[in-house]
């Protein structure tokens, strides 16, 4: 298990990461979300030991993470770190051998990953000859090679087309199913919602919310959708009811006090047929905007 405990990093008067605490359990995928400058990349670099924290710890299986521990982590930086003028197969083999793989095993795994990502015919191409999306595929392959014990991925889905996103998602699911903790950042909230077991939301360097989908929903506003056979504009005049949006026969409502739902239903039935009155599940984007504001 990976645990981040009270990590803090300052640049002069600017606090890039402020008392950041969360954990990634074995076999879980955790989405790391925040706006530009929220502190995600800084935190990931501290996890990998590329930046020294001003305070706090990174724990691996309950003990402070060592250089040896981190050498078995798979890491993908936001800025691509591969060699543009080197053939992609050669550099994947080279990077895997740095992690202790034999040349034969490294070449076999690299070839398998490149074929899986649709690059099996381009193993001798230099990285700079590939499109940005294909360069991203190679970068991800480098991160997952050599049986990593943990995956730390900074914007792994950036620049990928829908097919490549599905391929990467399947790969991460496989690694998580093998018991590997996976932490990745992304601005694609719908993707995180689909893939992740939990979420850590960062704003201004601090963790402002974390938990699984159900736990985060409890922090959001409770809303209901009314769909009737007649115009619903009358909901604006009901006491204790806030009409978030009214569009003809449909209305999105917030109730200020107990009993409002029954009041709305009774009034709606007196005016016509009620087709729907249900609680609305907030989107991850709505939850994010509310807690990060």
C-alpha cells in the first residue's frame, strides 16, 4: 500500500503542496484531480523522490519509502521523458534493464506491449517520428514494464484518441487486478468516474475531498428532477423549494426542508400527470466544482 502523509512543499512563499494526506490500497485505482497549479505534479514528484518534501512522509507498506522501493515503481511524468532520436524498442529494453530485467525478457515484454498498442510494425522507428498520441503509448509502456509494484502516472490519457484510451484503461485495470496500487492524474473526470475506486481532489495545494463515488456524493447538494405532463413553472412559487432550472415540463429542484418532496408531488398531481420525481445523482464534475470552489 502507498500512503502519503502530511506532504508539504514550498517554493519561497508559495505552498505548492500543503499537508497532503491520502492512501492508495493494493489493487485500487485512485484518481488525482485538481486544476492547473493545484499541486498534483509536485505531490507525484515527492512520491517518486524527485522532490524532497519540506515536511511529511511517503510510506510504502507501512514504512518510509526507500530508494529501492521507488526503483520498482512505474512512473510516467507529465512531460515525456523518453529519447526522441532513439528507436522505441531499444529504449524500452534499455529502461527495463535498468530495473533489473534481462535483455531477453525486456525485449519480449516491450514487443508485446508495442503490438498491443498498435505499434508492432514500428519498433525500429525513432520516437520523434511518431505522432504525439503514439509517443504517449510508448511512454505508458515504459512505465508499466518490469513488473512495477506501484504505478504513479501523471496525465497518462493526455492526447490519446478514444481507442487508445480504451487500451490504456484495460491495461490499468489489469495491473490493478494483480494487486498493484495505481495513482493517476487526469482532467478527464468522466474517465476517472468510470475507472477509479476512489478520488482525491486537490485545490490550492490542499486535499479538499477524498473518498469513493458514494462518499463524495454525500458532500454534494441533494437535487430532484420533476417531469410532468404540464408546464412546471409553478414550482418557483412553492415555499421551501428552490428551482435550480425549469424547462417546460421538467424542473431541477432543491428542497430546503423535510416534507417538500411530498408537497411538490401533491401539487403536481393536482395539475396533471407526474412522469418522474427522482433524486438526481450529481456528476463528478458537479462534485468537483462544489468542493474545489
